[in-house]
C-alpha cells in the first residue's frame, strides 16, 4: 500500500492524525449519559446496532471548542452525514 502514496503524502497523513484531538474518556461518558446513550439525530443506540460517537456541534475547523456544551452524541452514520459542514445542535 505504501507504494501507492509518496513519502511526503504519508508524512502529511501522519502529521494530521497526530493533531487530531481525542475526547477524554470521562467527557465522552458524560456526553453519552446526558444524551441517554442514543444518537440525538435518529434516536438509535447500541441495542439498534448504532456505533455512537461524540460530535462537535460547532466543528473545531470552524472555531468550535472542546467543551461539554459543544458536544452531542451522534451515531456513526449521522455523524458522517453531518461532517463539518454544519453547526446544528440536534439535542433540542
């Protein structure tokens, strides 16, 4: 697989991955608990096969903070659809 990408491209991917900030586990727990362990968009939870993720309501790429009030629970499919194009707070 490395033969497909240049050394520079691989270095850029590694640097981008290192910059990605992971949500502290205790904060993730608080977000999931607050949102009743369900996606705030579609309502699915783990029993429905959903993979839950913590989403930034206002994306970090648009100045969103790493703070409890800027997080919401989305399933992987809803989060993928939202991407960083939207700052919709789906909790309300």
